[in-house]
């Protein structure tokens, strides 16, 4: 029976795309996986069946730090004390008897376990979720992992082809999040009831997304003044001062909940907001949002906000599985939301796309195929 040591830059029980993908791949096979995560700050205690060791890189990030202190601590963590953390990771992995080291290429510690002692009698499987220039990794480390890996698991065709161009003509497989047949929900048609239309966003809202979110908020204000009843629900997002005193209700939901609970939550809303930042190109050209995949199987309709040329934007457009706003113009967003409310096809098309491209059962079988 195949045994895996999973090494990733998060705890498997944190909110976020990488942890979600891994939890979904490992579901039902928890007894075959041992997890080793590395984090930079305080996390919630383990909340699952899979055994996990979490190493906190030194010095730890503190959420009260101002940006200058954060930058100083990041420099110390990744330069001055890097070897201290690397040695802690290697001690934690020493003696592991797994058949495979499956790791996520992300961050400055991603090659920490690529030693002869740890990889002896193991295959190396590497998941590439984002362009290395955005993850704190380096060209050299990424090339090493691309060429050394026994299996290369890319989040998108676009990222795999770019890495093949940069690092060498190696075969790769597409392994991402997916949707089970039983998770496909019937489409919810916007405007079916008199209740407020709920706009939903799940995930951390990084500073780079503020301009997009401010456009969404301004457009919702315009539509409320025109008589549309709207509500904004945010899962896992920090308090946002520019949401105060608006014409619509804002509800924050901050606690960690299971994937099943998030799925039920998304099935209750009308509009699923999917922002992709407009820069840098290395982000939107190659990354495929795991949030998009979970949205595809839900009842609501997807409102895509970002570059038309992104990997996600192109896929949704070809399948007519979303209504898109490709600018930071408030009027364009008003028109997009209005069009989505009138649309009766994008939610059903999203379900078809989920079946055709993101069948989780097929993805799991591909991931767990026996070592040749």
C-alpha cells in the first residue's frame, strides 16, 4: 500500500487553496499519509484525521507587527536563521518510511527535504501551484525540483507548459482541486425570490485585491440605490473599513469550517465573486484558482472579476460559465452584476465545466496510481 510523506508550506487544516487541494486528494486515504507542514506564525490546532507535524519557522511572524517589523522578521527567517528551520524540518522527516515524498513547490524552504538520506527509496512528486516568482522561491530551486522530480503535478496546463519552456522538456500531469458527482448542486437562478441577492467571497483578501473589491462595493452601492436588494457575505476575510455605512448588509464569517460546511454555505448564496488581480502577469496567466473549482459545483452564479487573458478567465469564458468584468470601472461592474441577475445559463454551464474538467474522482485516481 502506497505511503506518502506530504510536505507543504501550510498546515493541512488551514483555510486556503493549497491545503484544500491536498485535503481533497488525501480524503479517504488518511492512513496512507503523514503530513509535515511549515508555517510562519500561529495556527489553529489540528482538526482532522490525518497525522501532522507543524514546524514554525524562526523567528515567527506576529500578526500585530507593522510592515517594517514584518519585513525584518521575514529577512531573518529566510536568510539569517534559514538553516535552523531547515535542520528542524530534516529532523522531523528523518526515519520516515514512506514510498513517496509529495511536496508543494512554494517558499524558501521547498527543497529542504531533497537530501539523499530523506529521498533514499522514495519517489519525489512535486506539485506546482503558482509561478515561482510569486511564492518566495527561486529559479534555481524550481529548476532543481522540475528536473529532479519523478512526477510533476501542475495546477494548470498554462503553468506546466511555461515550466517546460523554462526548465526543460519534462512530462507533467494536471492535478488540481475537483468536484465529486454528489457535490454538484442544481443551479440557483438569480432573482428567484424577493430576498436580498447574496454576493459571496471566501478567502483572505490581500492588499493587492483591494482595488477590485472597492469596485465591487461601489457597484453594489449603485445597484442598491437603483432598488436592488443586496447582501455581502465574507468567509475568512478581515474587517474592511471601506464597507462601513453602506446601503447593503455585510456579514463576516471568520471561523474555520470544514469543506462540507463551506460547500453548504456556497449553495445558499446567489452570486459567487471570483477576483483575479490584474498584475503581475505571472499570477493570472498561469494560476488556476481552487476557489473557482469549488464555485463551479455550487448553486450560485460566478461573477469573474479580473483580466480576460487569465487562465481562469479564458476557461470560464469559453464555457460561458460566468459573467465577467474585465476592468476596474464601476459602471462595467454594475453592468456585469445586472447581466448576471438576468442570466439563466451560466450556473448550469459551470456545472457542466466541473464535470468535464474537474472530476475529483478521476483526479484522485490519477494522483494515486501505483508507482511503476
